C-alpha cells in the first residue's frame, strides 16, 4: 500500500464566458479537456503510457459532452490507447470528487499514477440541457420533499434569508472577489496554473471595475411567485453580480504515489492530508460545505486555525459568507486570489481548477495547509485538506 498520495502539478484553462462568442466557445469540450491533459504531461514530463487511469468530472453529460467525455479526451490528447478514462458526476464538485477518487485509489494501492480532471462548456452544452423537459427526481423524491426541490439559485435565496444576509453584504463580498482576482492576475499569480487556449490567455470573467455601487444596480434574477407561495416572503437578493457567471473551462491534476514520484523523477508540490464528502438538506443545498469542512478537519486532526489558505467555491455569495460564519475562519485566508464570482465556475472543471489555484496560493503565502470545499446540487459537498511540500 502506498504511504501517501501526492500532487505533482495541476493546470487549468483561462475562464471563458459561457455563452456564444465567449473566448473558449469555439473549442469542442473534448478538445478543451484534451488540451489540459496534454499540457499536464508536457509540464510534468510524465510519460502518459504510465498513467493508470484518468478520472474526469462533467455535469452536463449530454450532446457534445456525452459518451464518456473523459475517455474521448484521453484519445484526443494522443495518450496511448491502453490508458482508460471515466467520467463522474457529483454536480459542481465533480472534478473534486475525481481527485478524491484518484488520491484514494493511490492510497489503496490501486493506482501509482492517475490524472484527475474536469471540463464544462456551458456555451455549447447549456446547463440543464441534459434532461431538458424531463423530471430528474421522480415521484418518491417529490413525496419526501413536497413540493418539488428548487434550483440552486433559489436555494441561494433561501440560504440568504435563513442566515439574514443583506444585499449590501453579498455585493461587498462579490466586489472583493473581483478586486482580489484582478490583483492576482496583475501580479502574475495565475501564470503557473494557467494553460492558454489559442488566443485566450487570461480569465475572461474578471471585471476590474466592479464596485458595490455598480452591483447594487443589478436586478435579482430568481423572483418567482410560486416559490414565494411555497416558502413565504423572500427579499430577492441574488443577481448576476453576486453569483458565479456561466463559464467554459477545463482543468487537470497529476496525482501519484510518493514511491512513483521517486521512481519517475517527479517533484510533488503537495500531499493529500484528509478528505470528506457529506450530504445535507437538499433544499438548503448549498450549506453542506460547513459539515464537509468540519469532517475533513476532524479526520486530519486539524483546526480552522491550522489552515493557511481556504478555497470555498463561490457558486453564490451566500455560500462563502455562511461558511465563514459557521466555521469562524478568517476572511483574509479565504479565496485570497479571488473566487468563482470573478474567476468563473465551469461546473465539472471547478474542483481541479480550485486545486490548481490553491497550490499557487500556498506558494504565494508560504503556507503549509490548504483546504478546498465545494457545494453541490442535491445538498452535498466535498472537502479536502492538502499539505504543501515546500521544495516541490
């Protein structure tokens, strides 16, 4: 059995606006994922022939993202045919779950060298298009949670109401995300993690001029009389400015056993310390990041104060704000280089995308431990703690 699972490197594409005409919208999602796979092996120098498996995340597994997109990307990247690939769906945490599966496979002795990755082209395969017109829940779920479950945007509204968050608080946090991302970009903090795609070399989703006053002018996007009838009065707060934008992107990470790094002459950047995945209320589905974080810290024998950098996926502004309130984490350690509100949330790619950013943040702050966590549809969340290897 391997003594530990280590991260050799992680890379991501720039974030492209997830609509026709966006910077990455002209690239087929298979080719987008293949691009980061090829760049990962190029940067690390690993021979793709030694890769035991490629585990990819993708949420909208239909149309151009159907038919096991990860396997197709493995072939498109030019990897040997004997290298397999599989695609998982844990909603927004799909590629974070892929990296958990990869690391756990290494720890179990099933893998020596494995790639975790993810992709989402929201411009070419719109969100929810994989089950358009169909009921994905079925009658028994509807009976357990009458009436039907809500979409994530409405869940964000309910979460904000439950924790009495105000519009100014949400918009202030969102402006912070853009400001931090712009500073990190201008300081070349993303250079090591970024993989250019054609002419797209920077994140298309960062808005340098974002202000709280400007965000305050945006209208809410989820008002629904039927929702208000079911849940009572709602002061609608979620706008396009305090939610993550529709985004195209791909990301990938090379994960190996410590023995394999020595045998192959690789230099690991970090090791996996602990993992957690939990389920929570599927209506207030976005707060599962709180118990997931607590469980990952408990399993790792750590406290919030031991963590130098947190990456909490900013699907909507209430998520990191509720997470911070419940965990007591210092805001200055949260999403130090900005988050998904500015850097985008390409669904299936976001988990390993956050990993790439977390590695860079730990390098920049000379930190030891980093924790990343993601809320997921259906009331789930993943969390992982990594430990930086200082000479990696």
